[in-house]
C-alpha cells in the first residue's frame, strides 16, 4: 500500500527541482532561454546534479527514473514557456537533444549516489 507513495515523493522532488532550476535562472537572468545564461551552468546544473545524487542515494531502485523526471520536467516546462511566449519553437528538436545531453551527467550523479550508499553498506 505505501509502495506508490514512496515513488511519488522522489518524483515530486525531481519535478520541482527541474522546474525550479529552469525558472529561477529564467526569472533572474537576462536571457530568453535559461541555458543561454551562465547562471544556468553555474547554479541550475549543479542543483540538478546534487538533486540527482541525493535521489540516487535515497531511492536506489532504478535511479534513472529520478533523472527522467528531473530533466523531463525541465524540458516540458521550457517547452510550455516557449509556446506561451512565441508559439512552437523552430529549434525544438535541437532543444530536446540538449536536454538529453544534460541528462547524461545527471544519470552519472544518480548512479554515483546509489553506488556510494551501497559501498557504505558493505
């Protein structure tokens, strides 16, 4: 019974971290897209990596799920904001590729968190 609730909390944390990291940079930065601003690479990406590491350590079963929620939520939020502002972006496929590339270090961080906890348990 409590198994689904255990999966909702990390997904919610991942979604909030993904949306929040994009939106904070977008709101406080001076660029149209968050990743065009250096603050994204200095603040948002490390926040995402830290979140992935913590979620991978805390919820070790299939840590790729937390990264999918984290980066997927950020991609969906960026797409929604772009469509609201200017319609369907013409560089949308390139943006999806960029989000896929951002997911790679986040995956490494999530699996590193899992590995660290398993190593400590030995």
